[in-house]
C-alpha cells in the first residue's frame, strides 16, 4: 500500500516538528501495512523558489533517512494552486521523485473557468500527470461534469483516508473508488495526535465492504499507475 499524501518530513511545513516525530509517524504507517510513502510537504510558490524548497526538503529528509527501514520514500510536494501556475518554469521539479505525478492542492471554493484551464494546460503540456489532492474537499463546490472533464484530460484523483468515515461520506467514497475516480489514497498525516497516520481507516473500510481480494487488486492498481508514470 502506498500512502500518497503525507507531511512527515521534519520541520518543513505544518507537519512533523522533529525527526523523532517523523520516525514515529513512519513506523506507525509501516505497522498499518504501508510499503511506500510519498512525502508531500506543502509548496507555496509565493513563499519560496522551487530550488530552495527542494534544498530544504533534501536536508530534512537526510535528518531521518538513515533510520528508515523497509519503507520506500518518494519525495514530492503538495503544490498549492495559484493563478499562473501552469507557467511556473520549474513545475516538473515538484513532481514526485522519479515520476511525472504532480500533487496539486486546489482552492476550497468554486473554481473559475480560468482555474480549470490552468489544470488542463498543465495536464496537456506533456510530461506532467496532475493528481488533485484530497478530491473529497472540492466535490461540493464544483459543477457536475468538472471532474469527468478533468479525468478525460488524464487528471487523477487522490482522497484522504478520512473520506472513508461517516455513513454518507463513506458511501460516496466507495462509489467513486468503484467508478475509478479515486486513484490514490493518502493519510495527509501531520502529526501523531489530531492528524495522525491513519491509512488503516481506508484499508479496513474497503476490506469490510469489498473483501481482501478487492483491496489487493486496488493496491496493485495504484502501484501500476505509479509505474506507468515513472520517468527514466
Ligand atoms: Fe496535505
């Protein structure tokens, strides 16, 4: 299982506050059966350059790297959308390590046609596959058909584990997943307390609903999507 969305590298954003906290989060995910983790610290183009972000991320990762066992960590970013992002020169550098997958955080409001065009411009520019972060947070704001149109452009969708809690939310999550509109699941963990590593919530809800074989197939499907988006 891959945890596709995490804030567990130390002192990079509002996530982990120390290497100790990072290791506790990593070990907890390992305990839950996670094999691969996408480290996706927030990136805000207003605050810093892509190169400076990458340098900080490298430094942070190197403070915990030696202690990590039996987990594959891929360095990425949760890139905050802004008007003009499709023209950011270094955008590709923010893709998840070794892949062309870009985790994009959209505004929690109704997107304008220009916002949507930015996404489709990135998606059709070649070399980047957009993955919209925590898709469940945007659903109620957008017009019907927006996500179908984006999917037709090759945009993929990530949801948080917490989408699989609560009766109404959960049935929506199950439906979207079965309709191939949830491609990746992430814990979006920030710490061990109020936003903990909790990929197990999604795993146990899916197992209960669809059974072990379905979950194994879904995990394979996610692995395949990552492989398909690998670059040399
Ligand atoms: Fe996040």
